[in-house]
């Protein structure tokens, strides 16, 4: 396999380079750990088989789970405003 070009991971010229990086990621055994790292540290570029947009969507989906046990100041759990 040819070594991936460094620019593929941080595409600025459009989707072509991102697609190349995503194909490399598809066979990487560390892609899930890589994706979690990028989600945690808000990295830019292609990480773990995801693009910036992909990870932002994942964050939006996960957000309600993060909020599940939260309450507004002055309200007890289960009360409504």
C-alpha cells in the first residue's frame, strides 16, 4: 500500500482528499479509538473514519444523553417549570 499523503487528513481542497483518507481509515484497526480521541479533543480533519461534519453530528446526537440527569436551578428532578 502506498503511504497516505499528509494533506489527506486535513483536506482543504475539497472532498477528494477526505475520501482518500476515509478509505485508509476503513481498514484501520484503531479507527474507533482515533474517532473517540477526535470527539473528546475537538480535533479538525479526518480522524477515525469521520470528518469534522460527521463528528459534529455525533456530538449533537450524544448531547441529550449528557443532559438526561440535569435540572434547572431551583427545580428538583422530575419537576417542570
